[in-house]
């Protein structure tokens, strides 16, 4: 109904359309002008994923797709192997959550550190 | 800089050199030439010695906007190639004392101007003028590089359009940090902005993020004065003329209030906005 009324009373703000198109076109322009940035991002991306699963580094592909209203990064990362859950341990970056816990929904708002630790232990116990 | 005693020739060079400012945009047709003519006029009316250089070789226009087309006898390439002296080539303005034009060559190509020669020419002008405003050709090729080469500062002219902002964004990238670019938003239509049908100054500068030198509204009087070859800035009373003078004051280092362009809506504009406007 609102859509119908909008159409009846003229098009939506073309200024906003211009703004959106401009932002999108500039993102694409800037990406095209920064191939070294994309390479660096690709390297770091692979590095992070490799902490958890074994990745075929040679075949990683990163592309940017432009849709009507958004720009999306599409990463194709072939995975060669995944370790058995019990063998997995966070090798690096102790701050990062362990893979098992990654699926746990992130609690909104700050949480006391101790409490969070306890919850982690409780989850790990039955596994 | 020099440790040795300066030679006589060097000593003859005045210690204070003028500022060479390139007026550029990337995209054509956004009002670079009109802006150059008006800023030059406004600066000269403040008493500064101003040289306007048309760097748009092959597409000479600045002489037309200044109403000087019939007085141009020599051009920039003549001076570079030694066919005329600087004094012979500089055309004084009809209206403003201390404003002079160095016209572009009309029947030559941009590629014929060596960049070093262009830089040297701008240096010579800086010795004699307080301001050297270089009207840059559209594009980002040889002509752009030449126009930019001798300048220390840049003013970028942008209209509130997707294409113009995109091109200015590219130009800013090419200029780098060296030129302290400032922004003029040209041909703004406040009524359209108010109705959400045009990019606002804030929208444009949210992307470009430059110090805002000024805003010029899209007024019919700009077309009329250009038709006559009389820069609008000759008159300070109108809103647009005042805006050019405010920019000139800002360039000269005065503390000028942030520019605003009020939406002066006509009755019919309001009626139109009421019935057909914002959804």
C-alpha cells in the first residue's frame, strides 16, 4: 500500500539514488585502483581461515561483484582438510574463540569475563 | 637554499613569489573556466595582481568568458616557443585593473607543450603576479599534467552529479597531498536539494572530504554574464557575485564564514513541491 502511494505521489528521492550510485561506483573505482590492497586482504584472509582449516592456497579466488544496490566480496576458498574436533586447539591468537565455540551466538552487550569463561568450560565438558 | 652568494640574476628575482593555483575537475562542462574568470576578477578587485592562464590548448575559452577574444594577439605557445614575449602575450582585462590573461593556443595540440616549459612559464608569471590561476583542461592526460605541473595549490570544481563527483574523486587521487585541494561546489540548485532531488553539498563532500572553499548556485545570471563576456564577480551585490568575493577573501587568507546557499523558492516552486515533491 505504501509502495502504491509512493508511486502515485511521484518517484522517491532521486538525490538519494544518486548518492547510493555514487558510493557504489566509487567503491568499485577505489578497488580497481588498489590491486595491492586486494592482494594483501586475500593473504590475510587465507591466513585467518588457515588457522582453522587446511586451505588450498593456490586456488583461492577473491572477486568483487556489483549488484544494483550493493557491492559484495565473493571469496572462493577450497578447503583441503578439517581436523577432528578433539585435535583442534587454538594455536595462535588466544583471544579468538575456539572453533567449537564459534557457533555460539554472541551475547549482546558486555559480559563479565569470568562468567564467560565458566560458560565455555560448561560447554566443553560434555564434548 | 643556496649557500654560495647569489648571483646578480638570482638577486633580481623578487623574494616573494605569487601563488600558482590550478582550477581543475576532471570532467568537462562543470564550470572551470567561468570559475577561473570570476575568482580572478574577485581577487583582482581586492587589489591583487592576477594572471589567468588558459591551459586548455586547442579549446580556448577563457578569453570569451572575459570578453577579451578580439584582443588576443599571441598565446601561451608563442611565449614558450619564443614567438612573443610575455608582455606581448598578456592581455589586460577590460574591467579590472591588475587582471591579465594569457590565452591558450587555439590551433595547436595539447601534446605540443612540454611540461618543463609550462612549469617554467608559470614560474615566470609567479615573479610578476600575486596569483596565477591556471584553467585546466578536462581530462587527466597530458593537458591536465601540464596545467598542474607549475601549480602549488589546487581548486577542484564539482557539480552535484554522480559523474562529476566520480571524476573529481579521481583527480584528487592523482593530485595527491601536494596541492592542498579545496572544493567549490558549482551549479547547486538549492530547491532541488531541499526536495531531495539533488546531491547536497554535504553529500558531495562526505565523499570528497575536502576543505570547502565555496558554493555557487545555478543562476541564470551566470549564463547572461558569460554571454556578454562580463564576469559576474564584477558586481558584488548579487548573491553569486558575493559568493565569488567571499571565496577570493578566503583564498587571500581571510577568515570567512562557512558558505551557505539558501533555497529561495518561488511560489510555483513551493506549489510544485507540495503536489509532486517528496514521496
